[in-house]
C-alpha cells in the first residue's frame, strides 16, 4: 500500500492554564525537509522531536508547529516596577510639570521596563504534549494513507490504459510489415531492375528486424507488471516507482522510433501522455 507525501494532521490538548495545538503539514520533496516551530520553553526537546518526526514521516517537506494559548489571566511577562519607577523619577527631573500618565507611557517603552520570567519545562506537562504530538502524527499518516489509496487507483487505471494501447500497437505489427514490403517492392519496380527474389527476401528480413518491437513489448510489459507489484509493497517505494517509470519511458520511446506507422505512432503518443501523468503523481508518493 503506497502513501502520499501530502498530508495534514492536527491535535489539541487542554491543560489547566493553557491550550496546546499541534499541527503538521507535509508536501512532496526529494528528501526530508523538516521545519519545526515551537515556543522557546520547549526548545530543549527539539532534537528528540526531530528524530521522532523523521522516523515516523520519513520523507517530504514537513512543517511542524506547536501553538500555546494561555487560558488564564496570568502571563509570563511582568512590569519591572523598580526600573519603571526609576525611569519616571528621571523623567520628572527633565519635565517637572509633566502628566504622570504620559511619563508612565514613556517609561514602559524604555529598556528593561518589562521582564519575562523564564519558564522551566514541566516533565509531566511534556509527557502530555508528547501524547498529542503522537496523535497529530497518527492523523497525518492516516491522511497520507487515504491519499495513497486514491493515487493507487489512478496508477492502476493508467497502467491498464498503457497495457491496452501496447497490445493494440503489437496487433498492428502485421499490417505495418505488409505496408513496408509493398513500399519496398514498389520502389524496386520504379527502378526497373531485375530482382533476385531470394536476395530481396534476405534484405527485407534484415530491414524488418531493425523495426521489430517484440523485445520492447516484452520489456515494457515486464515494467508495467513490476510497477503494479511495487505498488503493493509495504515499504516506502516512491523512488523505486520513479525509476520504473524511467525504464517504461525508454521502451515506449524506442517503440515510437521503430513504429514507422501512423496509427502506431498515435498510440505511442497516447502511451507517453499516460506515462507523463503517472510520473507527475509518482512525485507525491512516499
């Protein structure tokens, strides 16, 4: 079962004095591009958190964020009262008749007028946050699985389309060979030369061997079946699917260069179109 790299997961936790919200967003990427945003109080936990996310999500451009909303009237920022009073006293020396309210407004803008008390990480609180992080990770993985299921259905449909067009191309091979024989015979008749039938047959066989697409058909069919088989693997396989589509493209291109037949070339173009749509979606596979 394939998974998409695109996903979104969210979970919330209500603590006595704050609300914790965890959000994870993932987009496709060649490797792991992890961006973590979290309050500074939890910064010491970032390294372990990155390891957890890397192991769980494996690949993608991942934005992880922890938001903290205080639900009480308490705040970590305090007015530095002695400093503010000192500023007001100094300002009164400069403006003896100034309104104290205006002086207060000026004082609180001065350096060190406000101080933020550094919070320490509460281990019990962090364990609860780890639980909500795990919940968000589970949600994004479920999202990825659902997206992967939709991608798998599209892949199977397009693989079936390519298989059908490939078989139709092979079915035209007999008609194409007859057309080549007729064109060569007509060209020789125009030259009005004596024709050695045995030599003509030998040259014709050699000529047609260069346009034979049997090997390409066999290899393309193997690649299509291997693609379907890889879709069912349990491990992450986006890169492998990408490599298989490259091989499929080579065989389709070779069939196109050998076709020398308008109807066959039209089918080859349609196969290329289906393959390009597969390649675009493979970029989203984990």
